[in-house]
C-alpha cells in the first residue's frame, strides 16, 4: 500500500509469521529451562523471569515494554489458569483435615504478615504508611507453584502438603482485596469496614465456587460428550466460569475458581488423566507467559537503589513475619514444631506478588514503580535462597515419608448406550495391589476385570491371576456400582488384599 510510513503499515501475514516464530522459540527455550531448573533445584519462575529480562530493554532482545495495565490483565488471566490447575490437582482426602489450619493461615496469617512487614518497611526503610501497607499486603501471598516445583520429588506428610496447598489457594483472595483497597486513591477505609468487605467477598466467592463446581461435575458425570477431547475443555471452561461469575457478583473470583476446580478434581470425572494432563499443560503455558511478561516489564538498571530495601524487607518477612504468622495462626491446632518450621520456610513468593505489584502502578500511586522494583528483587533473591534449601530442611526435620502406598491411576470412560463405565486402572510402583489375585479384589457384583496389559501384552485374567506393579487393568462396571468399584480398587491399592477386613475401604465397607 502506498502513502503509508513504516510505522503506519498494517499487520501482515509476514509479521504474524515472525511473531509466531518468536513465541515458539521462547516456549521451546522455556520448556528446556524446566529440565535445567529440575536438575539444579531452582524454581522455574526464576528461569522464566530471566528469559523475560534477557529479552527486555537491558538485555539482548532490547524489547521496550512498560504497559503495566496489560501486564496486570494478562497476569490475572494466567492466575486463573494456574489456580484452576492447582485446584484440579488437590486431593480432598489430604486437604480436608488441613482446611481449618489453612484457613487460619490465609486470614490470621495474612493479617500478621501485613502488619509486621508494613511496620518494618515504614520504620526501617522510611516508606510512607500507604506504600508500606501495599508492600506488606503484596508479599503476604504465598505461591503454590513455586513451593511444589521445588518439593515435587520430596514426599511430605499429608497434613503439611494439605496446609501449604490450601493456604496458597485461599490467601490470594484476601491479599488481592487488601492491595486494591490500599491502592485506591483517597484515604484508606477504616479497618473494620475493610474486614467486613473481605468477609463478604470471600463468602460470595466461596458460595459461587462451590455451586459452579458441584453443578459442573454433576453435568459432566451424567452427560456423555461426543468426543473425549471435549472433557478437558469443558472442565477448564467451568473453572473460568466460576472466576467470572464470582468477580461479576463482587465476590472473590480467585477463591471461586480454586474451590470449583477442587470439586471438579475430586468428582471422578470421565477421562480424568487426559483432563489433568491438559490442565497441567495450560498451567505451564500460563506460568511461562506470565513470568516472561513480568521480566519484560522490569528495567534492571533502575533497581540499584531498591536492592537494599528489598533485602531488608525480605529478611523481616522471612525471619520474623512468616514464622510469627505461622505460630499465631496454628496455635489452636497443636501442630508439631518441625512441621511449623517447614511451613514457615516454605512461604515462597512467586508470580502473585509481582502481579499484585502492578495494581498500584495502574492506580497511579506515588512511588509505585519503586514498590514494583522492591517486590521483584525480594521475590527473586529470597526464592533463590529458600527454594533450593527446602528439600534439605525437610530431610533435616525428618518430614519425608517413604512408606506410604502410591495411589492408583484410574481413568473412567462412560458407555452411555450400555449404561456402564470402562475403568482403566494403572498399578504404580508403590501400590499394595502388587501380589493380589484378581479374585481377591472382591469387586462388587456388576464389576469385573476383563483385561490385563503386562509388558506390552494383553490377556484375559483368571480369578487366580496375580497382579503386579506396572500392570494396567480394564474394569467394566455398571452405572449403579461404578463408584463402589473404584472405591474398592483404591482401597486395595492402599491396604492390600485385607483392605475392608482390617478397616474401612475408601468411604465404606465391602461385605
């Protein structure tokens, strides 16, 4: 087209091809970085942030990007996906006993952390109270992705895992409310009005999340979709719907999406392993894109004056605020000091604080850029210190568990016309189903093992066929006994052939 300058030329297919090439290269580099971080023990967020910084204006890419509002919008969208993936992977049996302690940490713990950190930022660094409160609120949210990317190879007691996981899913909501309130122009509301607002938004978000999760899981279990690939899409759509409904109802959308996803993840949906894998893939893409974008937003040469304040605030947060919040929050629960010590050190800050630090930038708060720089340096430095040392601390505290039986991998496919279900059961290495005969499974009437795949070969088993680690079973069950059959299989996987005789199996007994 003539008459257009270079800056006025419209986007062409060539430009689109270049953009796709750059994005695909960034994703490939980021995926390769996952392997590097897993070998080194460093949290992956540091690698992704490094890629963004390297592409930025002080790096080799020389990309100038300073749109905090766009970063915030994309960051919120990525957080929805990350919370949905985290909720889908949360096991109700592990998190249920930890809910009271996790809720206390997410509310009382956040309040203590905000107060201690803000006081340190005001008196030690000299920040005004508004800026100090914003920083205190921003860094009070923990990040499950950062914690479990380091601890994924280290088995921990179910109570520790449940408390940390639930806390990271719950504390985003009150922290977002606090940061938005402190970043609003004009005087900060009275504390009791702010508490009432937090309570109302959490209640609305929880109610909507539970309702959407229950209705969504009910629908997916009773309506057979025409293709198995639609189930992962439907699950993620329901999770996003929970966030949107919660936010539009002036509730906590983050709490809504986490609770809805947790209900979906524990509802024994059809084609669950495929859905879980799809959600994990989306979660990785969301993390990569979000961290790279945050790295682009950073201007390293402007951070020189903010390194020392970040180190001081981070030291107070790590050594005083976090341990004090854990101790005070868990006083009623009689949790051993070893577990409290690990929970205190496991308060990693990841994507959430950096994204929340863009809120005062968008609101035009004075010194908001300095707040962002301090938070960025704090997250990077203390994640670099805490992340690699978490497995070492867990071993020193003797909190690793090695004798717990591994859970079975069970995938369910509905047979709508036959009014039945096809259960694909994978026996993992640590399962106590190893050595059990097919007849000793004692499946309910209406369920039967029809095929066994072993070492790449399939055969129809006899009642005396002994199951082994690595076997894959094909179990056919009618609609009325589908849940009972899965409970029985999981019970044998956890307790062996005597499950049901020596105690409860799953959620009931088999007689």
